[in-house]
């Protein structure tokens, strides 16, 4: 007996309804699970973070401006919002979202060497598009097909590395995530024979950096734009480092760039060509504290220049407090929002 068309249509409609209901139900459960995890993004969107120092950037911010190292060097609480592959454009959206859900920090550290980076990490942030009107708007503009797909099948938002990482950090805090190993002899040797190259900043990232600095200062948050160390042999192959720093300086002027690119020569402090390891991050945090980077009595536009301590240094900041207690008192006296 032939199956009638309306019978087939009913069965297909029922199947489609079951798929969509199952998709929404599973996505809802995943959203609840992810929102309760200890990843930096889940915590930022959940709210309730109360940190003196907020860090943003890409993987160089993750490893170079390591929160526990800042705490140990200064006594200040730090929250690291940096993540591998983030462009400055995405950092802007994430920081502004953070400020809507959490107490404003007294100090924002922006690791700005990601101004050449594309916005590819936006796709990996799919699970947070619904948490953020800013990320959703970027998705609509930059990856409209991906955004439509997440509207049709909600589970598609969790088909990425960040979703798996979020589940890994269920019941755990990811603020201790850092490279803990030392650079290998093979990577050191490869860096010595590396071909010369150039770093080219993307105009949209430079514009985002300028907007981010101004937006933070409008909320009475002091800002430090920082460039963390590179492996010396790798830095030596950058043909346009001074020009690169100048491009960053131009968009944050009259504020200065705290350039630590050549501040650490000991190769055992590195995990690879681009990143410090935990030991290197602690050494850098102590150096930044000694340079007065964490003293924020004056907001950026009124900062007196600090003494240069590296070949390409473009520092600004107040003199270092004489003790950890002074530093805490100094920071706490800065107006918040």
C-alpha cells in the first residue's frame, strides 16, 4: 500500500520537531553547565569578579601577565581575561562586557602585541555570542553564516575547542593556566636561524585599542598598554620593531607604551619564541612592580614618564611605592566606578 504524501509530511515534521526540541534542550543544559565553570569567560559573564587588576590580550597576555605572578609581586588581586588568539578587536568587546557584569578594576593591563591578529577567535567564542550583544554584532558582521547556523541549531555554538575547555574547567578555576615548561634546545636553535620578518598592525585593531583605552579611562580605570618579552633571538629578527611600537604609541597617545620586549635575556624564562613561562612571568611582574607600573595615582593622560629600562622602552607611570602596603593603599585610593 503506497504511503500518502501527507503521512510522509507529518512524519518529517514530527522528526524535525523532535530534532529542534532535542537541540534546544541539550543546548540549554550545556549553556547552564558552561555558565557554572571556572573559565575566564564564564566567570566574566556570570559576574561577581572583584579584581584590582584586569589583564587582556592574546596568549602573550595569558603567559606574560600571569595573575598569580602579579599577586605575588604586588599583593593585588588580578583577573586574566586574555586568551589564545584574541585580536584587539575582540579584547575590546570582552573588556566592555566584563565591565557590565563585574566591579571595575582599578587598573587595566592591555598586552598590545596582538594588533596584527585577525578575528578568527570569534568563531571559537560561539558559545558566548548569546551572552554578549557585542560579540553577537561582530558575528553578524564578520561571520553571518556561522551566526545563522547557531540560530538554527543551538548546539552548533558548542562545537568548538572552548566548549570542551569549559567542561574541563567544571569546578575548577582557569586563572592558574600558564606555560610551565622551559624552551627546548631545538626551538632555541631554530630561532637563531629564523628568517627576518615584519610585524604589521591591522588598522581595525589599532582603532579598537584606542577606543578600549578611552572607554576604560572614562570609567576612571587606569590603563597600562604593555608589550611583554620575546625570546631575544626572535626579537632580533623583527625588522620593524621600533616602527611597530610607534604605531601602537600613536593610537594611545599621549599615554606611553610600556615596552618590555627585550626586558628578559635569560632564555630559561621562556616557553617558546613568543611566550614566557611561569618563572619568566614572575620575573616580569617583579620588574614591572619595581618600575611603578602598578602605581596608579594618576590616570593615563596625566602620567609622568617613568625611567626607561630597556632598549626600546616607552614607559610612563608614577614612581614605585616603597612597600607592598603602600602599593595596596595607593591603588585602593584611586576612584572606581
